[in-house]
């Protein structure tokens, strides 16, 4: 393997969970966060060189820009405040507890402007120094300090949202429950029969496939594997499968999200090889 390629792969393997923590909080979704990470890594692969100064910061800058592009596509991006505006908010006499950012939900972070969100997550959640954060975001250290301060204060002052249970169509719940029952019974032929002809598979952090013939192999791998059990949970307002899987001397859990076309499975997003998304995903039993 080429040394440049191996160096990039080592960098990605080390940083991917942290990149996901950042991107998920920037776009407000653990699932969308993984899409952003994949886009960022594709960009990085096309621009990588071992001569890059501070490769970790470089990779985070690419992920940051990919997150901003995702927000633009969803029209959820406010303009970045200019450095002069941000500096005006700096108040060294007031410091809000940084744990607020660590413990807050992905949805609550969306109340911040993108620059506030980026500074708070990089500094308070991921532990980057102000100077590193400034380099990643290409803004001044004074702006980082001001944005962190303002973002922390806004998070502290956010009203507690009311407890709400999303309305889930009974047919969506029962369709997914039937899928889980077949999965737990290891009736993989029945699951293959549910696939649409143009079904898409995203086995996150591994491979993407399309078409019923190629995606059918996905179930072959599960048939050859050990004791996997799926249950229904609510995640980001939609029903998904939470898979309990065997691991060395323990069990691990990860999510599987399905999209449907009528009663056929149109898309599968399986996070078996990206369990780090569970760090950012809030789930509740259905």
C-alpha cells in the first residue's frame, strides 16, 4: 500500500469518531452527521498529501466545510458573523460552565449560529484549544473566545423543551416490527424478498451497494454471523432498529435505518461498522 494512502487511512481511523461527534452536532442529526463525514472524507482523499501541515486540523476544516454545505442545502445556515461583531461579545469576566455544551442535545445546539456552534463543539465537546479552533475555522482567536462565550450563554439560557412523543403511523411501526421479527427469526430469504429492485445499501464506514442482487449479499453476511437481535426504538423522531450484537466478551449496540417504497425496502443504512454514532444518538423504546 502506498505510504500516502496508509497515512490518510490511519488518520481517518483515529479521527472518525471525533469527526462524527462534530458533524452530528453541526447538522443536528447523528444520521446526517455520518453522511457529512462520508462526504468530508471523500473530499480529503482527493486533496491529501503527507506534506500537509497539522493534518488533524486540516481534516476537521474539511469536515466543517462539508457540514456548512449540508446546512446550506437544507437552508439551515445563518451567515457567519464578522470577526469585529464577534469580538464585541467577548466578556472575560463571565464564563459559563463548559459542561453545558457537553451535556446538551443535538437539537438544542441548533439554536446557536453556526460559528457559535462550531466553536462550542470544537472547544467544549472535543477539547481543542482556542488557537486550534481558530485555525480549523479560519477565524481569529478573539472571535473564537467571543463565539464560545456567547454560545455557552445561549445554551445555558435556553428554556427546557416540553416532553413530546412524535406521532408514528401505525403502518410504519408494524412494517418495521415485521422486519425485526424476520431478522430475529433469521428468515433472511423473507427479508431478501422485501428488497425493492433498485434498493440502496449504505453499510457505513465500509461499502455502498445498489440493486437487489448485490444488496441481497448483505443478509448472507448476517446469516453467517452470530447472535444478532433487533428491537424497535425511536431515534430522531422516527422508528429505527437497534441491533444488539455479539462482541469479544461483551455485546454492542448499533442502529439500522430503513426507508420504504410501499411495502418494499428502498434503502438500508446500517451502522454496524460505525458504532460511534451511538454517542450522539438518543433512543427511546417504542
